[in-house]
C-alpha cells in the first residue's frame, strides 16, 4: 500500500507507463524465493506480528499453523505487499518488495486470500482466466486456454465453468478461487486456508495439488487449521502464536503434544498412524461412555 | 530480461487482447445497439412541430454527404429545422447519454458496487455547482470551454470526496455509498440554491435549467465541446477495461494480479468526472441513466467491461434520445423537463435494484 515506492514521476505516471517488466528466471530447487526477516506489523496501533522470520524455498511445501488471530493471514498479507511493515524486510527473489512493480510481483507470486468475494457475477471460467492477466502480451499468453482448462480440471470446477461465480456453494467458490490462483502459474504460491470450506475428498485433492506444485519446484505456503493435514503433506511447518514464531522446523519437530497443547490451549494428543506412521493430531476428548443421551436416565 | 520479449510491455497488464473469451454475443449486441441508435436518431430527428419522415431525414443527411440518394424534406423549412435544431439536439442527446451510460459503468466497476452512478453519488450535482458558479461569476477565461471546465472541476472534486468518504477497508458498503450521495446531493443542492439567490434574473434561469435537465439549448457548438470529452473518456476507460474486471475480485486480489490499483482508481475518477462534465455542462442533471443502462447490459452480456463499457455508451445514447423525444413531444407545444422524465422512470428502477441488491446481500448489515 503506502510503503510501495513510486518509481516514476511526472504526467506519464498516471498512465502507468513504465519500462518492460523483469520476467522471472528459472530457479533451482531449495533456493529461497521469499525471505522474511524480523518483520513487525501493527494494526490499529497494536503489534499483530513481531520479530517474524520466514524463508519460503523452491520445492518446499511450507505449512503455516497457529490459533485464530495468531497472525497467519497478516503474515501472508505482509509477504504479498498489502500491509506496511513497521520493522523488518520482505525480499522476493533477493530484492525488497518495493523494488518490484505490481506486474513483476504478479509474475512471481500468487495469493489466495482467506475470503474471496466477487462484486459482479462473472462466470467461473472468466474468473479463472483473470489469473492469466499478468502474462497478457507475453509469449506465455499462448498457453492461456490450456492452463485455464487444466487448473479448472484439477480443482474439479469444470462442471461449473459457465455458471456465475456467486451461484456456487462456499466450497465450490473456494475451489474456483484456487483455480484462478493456480492459473497465474507463479513460482511462489501463498494459500490462506485453501481447505477451510472443503469436504474431506476435496481437502485431500487440494493438498495433493499443493504437494505436486512443490514437487515441481514451486515454493508453496499453505495456512492450515487441520494439523494432521499439515503433518501429512508439509516439508516444513512454522507455528505462529500471538504474532510471533513459536516453533519452526520439519513436521516431527513441531507437531508434538506438549507444544501444541500449550499453543492451542487445549489438551492435544499426537499419535502415529498405525500403517503410515504419519502424525494424527487429536484433541483429548471424553469417551463415549460419558456422552450418553440424557433421555436414558 | 529474456531475449524473446520484443513487444513493448505497458506497465499494468491487461490490454484487452484476449481473443478467446466467451463474448461471442459481444459483436451482435454492439451491432444491434448501433443499428438501434441510428434508427432512433432518424426517427427522433424527424419528430416535432415541423414533421419530417425518417426517409427524408436520411435523404437530407445523404445529400449533405454528397450522395444524391433518397428524398429531401418536403415540409417548408424542413431542411433548416433538421440542421439547425433537430440534429444538434439529437447529437447532443446521444453524446450525453453515452457519457452517462459509460460513466455509470465505470463508477460501478471502481466502487465494486452496482448502485454507483453519477447522479446518485452526487458527481452530477457537483458538476452542476461548478457550472453554475462559472455562470454566476461570469468568468469566461476559457471561452466556450469555461462552463464545461468548471463542471469538470466541480465533478472531479465531488467524485474524490465521495470516494474518500464512502470507502473503508478497501470496500464500499451500499448503505455508506447511498447515504454519502444523499449528503453530497443535499450540500450541492444548497450551493446551487445559494447561487440562484445571488444570481441575476438570467443567471437564475440558466441555473434552474441545470436542476431540471434539458436539451432545449442544444446547438452544434455544445456538441463540438461535449463530443471530445466523451471520446477521450470512452477511449481511456476501454484501455482499462480488463483491469476494471479484476477490481471485481477486490483491491487486494487485483493488486496481486499486477494491477496498480491506486493509479487505476485515480485515472478512472478523473475519467468519470470528465464524462460527467460532458453530460452535465450542456444539459444539466439527468439521473439514473448511468444506473439502469449498465444494469440492463449486464443482464444481457455479463459483467465483462470490454463489452459493458461500449454497450452502456450506446444504450445510454439510445435512452436519452428516446427520453428527449418523449419530453418534447408528449405534450403539444410544451416541453417536459428531461431530468424530471428520467427520474420518473429511473427512480422506481433504482428502488427495484436496491431491493434486489439487499435481497442478495441478505439485508444491510
Ligand atoms: N484490520 C484490522 N484491524 C485491527 N486488527 C486486526 C485487523 N485485521 C486483523 N487484526 C488482528 O490481527 C491479529 C491477527 O489477525 P490474522 O487475520 O492475521 O489472524 P489469523 O492467524 O489469520 O487468524 P484466523 O485463523 O482466524 O484466520 C488478530 O488479533 C486480529 O484481531
Ligand atoms: Mg486468517
């Protein structure tokens, strides 16, 4: 917003005239695409993020966890350049955010926001096609149709292609919004709770897509509330609490019962799945014996 | 920089070169509207105290163009009635209607709200204050351009003000927008009233004309001043059509897709003020055209701005020509104020839209 530099001055500035955008070059797996260092963000005069470090690497699926209000969406907004930083830096491909133009950033990172409203009833296919706009007028534009069709297929929204976006159910809208973000074909994907509105099948489908994009060399950040989902798919987990990084590391190191119980203020068990050994994270609940219906005396 | 990018890229993306979008209805709709516009113009030019048949109207135009085709007006003074009175009036109606339709569509896109319109949010009233101010003070520094320039300045200031007041958190709530419009219109109305109070007799008449909205003073010089404003405004909005589409996703998502939202917004507000000034400077306030026309177009052609903008311009032109025809022919030897007529039809349409929007949003929060 306000912290973004105005590189061009004079009357042509308003017309948006500028030099040709710098197109992203190929990156090697493991290289850092986004580096967040010592970031502090204040909202309404109150710090909601402080001293946050985060490295988003090519080829990695990075899960961002934390209770409601921990600052996950705020962190993604700061990384996307939507919020001014009170302290710290965010670098994309080695340069501070302010040194990139809006188009140059749009060629590098795509963002799925937590809510996706639409002011006018565009058809789903038109919405997905909006994801191709950063590449308009470039050689990549030749793939527009193929990319749009492929992302709609993967997100299972082909059936709704011609329907107005607002007429879809919540989960269907979420998948259509994800399809738009994927169609942008950027090396960095920032997904804020892509699975929140989805049924079990589509949750797995979406995490599979994120996993495949990471395996193909993209840097993927996914905000999740389902800790088992994070344990099953993520390479790396950052756990936020009260605006600070509480823990960061591979799933085994972060998904531990004492840590999660403390951060989520709930008694939590972590048990390995009998076959796959993947962590199952379950809140400790009363057994069924104590849940007998009241009618049964 | 790769070796392959030879095409000069303009800053923001979206240059409207997307050939495969499902807008096959587009050309048909635009052709239909253009044909409708020509037809309505021919009929409207022929009607009035000196009646001229549409074929004779066409013949007269063709003869002027050097083509010896069709009948010429048979009525006495038919030729001069057409060229001195009717044609400039119909042409100005078309320009004003196109400007209003286009301005409405752009505003709705920028506010992300289907109820934004120059009349409702007060841009027209602001432009009228500017114009009235120029008349009362008798300033003529810019010659014939003085009144349109003053209208533009008034419209621009009001548009900015409403924009700043009605937005919070990157969105505009319908309630806030409409209520802001109520307040702005009230203040502008009071300012016009005050100007009428201090103005002399001729000034009072001239200002009263703005409040009612009328094409009675149309002449070729008005057309020649309003048309360039429309042309510039229309071209500027068409160049940003794709970016306006992206705004429907909300400002954040539009920015994530490479749109420089602040610049786009500034450009579009300037353009809306220009279009509003083109409409208001010579005819006064004609409400609701910019509201109803884009809405109808959206129902037929969908919300994509590349079609919505030109179709709304054509539709607006048709509506104002027809409305003006009705205003001057419904009552013999009398002329109804056009602004009054448009409000009689547009007001209920606005109410209907308001209710629909509320139903869809599940009530005002
Ligand atoms: N516009 C705002 N003004 C003031 N405070 C805000 C604003 N937006 C968010 N906050 C506060 O910032 C903190 C972090 O919010 P954020 O949206 O980042 O949480 P989150 O981790 O994404 O939570 P959730 O899991 O509920 O999505 C919260 O305490 C929230 O109340
Ligand atoms: Mg959140």
